[in-house]
C-alpha cells in the first residue's frame, strides 16, 4: 500500500455495511486501512466527508435498501454538501456497476469486493480530481486458485489488519478463503466475489495469534464454503482439518474457534474428528441445506442429496452428541410443490437446527436459475411457507433451549442485554460485540454467547464484558435463555 499523506484536517468517513459476515470483516479492514492513513470514522452520516456503502446482492431486498440510501445521499449532496464523496463497495458495485452510475451519477467511487486494497488510492483520486474512480474485477474465471504470492492485492487487505492494543472487541473474524466455485443456480456470489482463493496457513495462524495477543477470545474463520479450504505449497498440502488443528494447537490462548459457512458436500470425517478432539473448538456447524427436496437440490445445483446431508448430520452427532447446527433454507424456489415443502419440513424436524434462516427465493439477474426457470411460486405462497417454517423452527429452538435449563454452561460475555434479545438475520448487519465500555461496574443485565452460539441473558457486574464466565440456565424462550452466574 502506498503511503498517502493527508494534509488538511482529517476527513470523516461514515461506513454502512449490508449483508454477510464477509462484508462485516471487509468493512473492518477498510476502516483500519483508512484510519492508518489519517481518516477518522464517524457514526453520524451527516458529519461525514466520505460515505461508503459496503453492499450485498444476495437478495433483491438487500439491494433495494442500498438504492434508497443512494437516493437520500443524492439529495444530501445536491442540497447540503457538494463535496461529499460517495463510494459504493462490495457485491453490488461489482454486479451493478454500470447501472449504478447511470441511475446514480453522484457516485464517486465504485469498488468491487476483490479490489478493496485499492480503496485508499481511489478515494484520494476522487477527492483531488473530482472524477469518478472505478475498480471492478469482472470475475469470469471458474478456476480455483491457491495464493502463493503475498503481494496479491486482496491478500494485502487481510495482511494490512492493524492489531491495536486498545481493541475493544473480544471476537474477530479471520478470512481463510475468498470467493466461491459452487455456482448454485440462484446465487450471485461466484460472480461478485470470484473464484475460490485460499490463504496461506501460516498467514492465518499468525493473524489469529496476533488477535489473541490483543485480547481476542473467539475467532470465527470465514469462507463461503469454508470446509473446502486447501492449500498447496510445493509438495505439501494443508487440508481444512489440518488448518483447524494447527490453529487450535499453535494458539493455546485462543478460547474459542469456530467457522462459517460449511458446504454439505465434501465435509470429511477428518474435520469432524479434529472438532471432536479439540476442546476449544466450538461444537457448532452452520451448514445450509437450502431445501429438503432432492428435486429442488438438483435444480439448485447443490451437488448433494438429502440423504448425503443427513449422513453428515449423523456423522457429526456420532462424534459430538451435543453439537448445534444452524441452517439456511430457501422457500419458493421455481417449481417448488407442496410435497417439496413438506420434505423441507421433515428435514428441519430431523436435523433440529438451533437456528435456521428462512429466505424467500429472490431471482437474481445473471444467475442460471433466473435464465432457466420461471419464478412461478406466488409471493403469498412463499410468505406462507416462510411463516410455516419459521413457526416450526421457533418451536424446535424453544425445545433445545428448554432442555438446557439446569445446565451450567461457559459463556463469553458480549455486552449489555437489551430488553428483548434480537438475533440478527444474515441479510442484516450484525451489531457485533458491544463497543461501548462498561461504564458502570454495578449489577446490570448482561448478554453472553455459548460455544453452541446460543444467547443467554443474566445479571452481573458490567466489568465482566469480554470475559468467560459460567452461567446456570434458569429460563428459556425461542430466541434466547436466561440464567444466573455461578460464583
Ligand atoms: N434468493 C433467496 N435466498 C438466497 N440465498 C442466496 N441466494 C439467494 C436468492 N437468490 C440465501 C441462501 C444462502 C444465504 C446466504 O442466502 O440460503 O445460504
Ligand atoms: Fe452461493 Fe452456493 Fe457459493 Fe454459497 S455455495 S456462496 S449459496 S454459490
């Protein structure tokens, strides 16, 4: 990264993040990269000199939110702040680049998710020259790649992570793989994030170690198909199972290690064995099935059957009887019948997810499903199926939580509990860990998370935020549990 000097008073940046955990991590890295160059960040959009929208294209709703935000920014720029710099980052920039600037000519910077290391230069040029700056990849390759050169641009973004001694969050995301090769027929990700690229294992272990030295307790490894991780270095191959074992064993002060999102095909026993044998690895798998109907799975190009999926659940439960599963389901995929829907109900009942995100199919232009199939399930049917599965899932979650009453569990305290615990959906920005410091050390309502990703609220001293404590479960609801600290 070239050193760019900022001479005037520091520019204020506001960044708004939509979508998945990968975007949350990208925004964090962008923020650190810009802060190192002297930019300051504000949480008030009206105070900003630069507004960045880190966008998501996975469903139409996510894109609509960005279109509306851009509409508001056009007015702001025209009426109040001519010099405002507006940047669109992430998947929507990559996918809708031309359309975006046609409809929203006030956009100054467009930067795809694989080009984020170029953002400082783009912003600098946009401010100096008042000319639109564009960095998009136009991903076309289907090949997967192994990263061997650290000078690769996006690797530079991950490596640029600053390890601040004042890091407030005790949880961190660490990317191990970028992109996706699966081309599920409904999904835009392979087009926006490009083919799989795996990061070198030593760079990953070093990043985890540095985060732990800064006080991080829990690391979540990220990849779109995280269990497909593999790294070839000369004659040596590092598999996903090898990588997990390396991190677990080489960073003994890391309290919790988890990973997302797993792909149901090619999930090997070696990975399950490492999970079972490693005490600080969370017994938790986010492993989307998408549907319980083999016909739908075939049309989605998922590459596995319901039977293979159940086989994996069995293999995991055999080794880790208390393992928790989380899932994603798409309802109303083209041609989905009542019988297909019933098959998905059966899948949910059999797997007994601790949480399951249910999405209505949203046709995305450029995808195979959009070209090949008619979006023929009426919206009211999609809504009814969505509601039906949510009700089913909520009942299961309540049963899982209720069965934990009386148990004493390890909890990492994330922050202060709101009155109602709200579980963010993947399409929503997660708030992450409570950033505000514990001003009061008197007894307050705290919120923590178990290694199985359950949420529990309990009374405790404010200075416990960021610590690992033991809590006895006393009450259960669909979304969370309540408990009492064990002295
Ligand atoms: N419509 C609805 N849901 C989708 N997802 C991905 N693409 C679409 C789409 N076109 C869901 C899948 C995926 C999650 C991140 O988003 O369930 O696992
Ligand atoms: Fe999209 Fe399928 Fe890749 Fe997941 S595995 S990111 S759903 S193409």
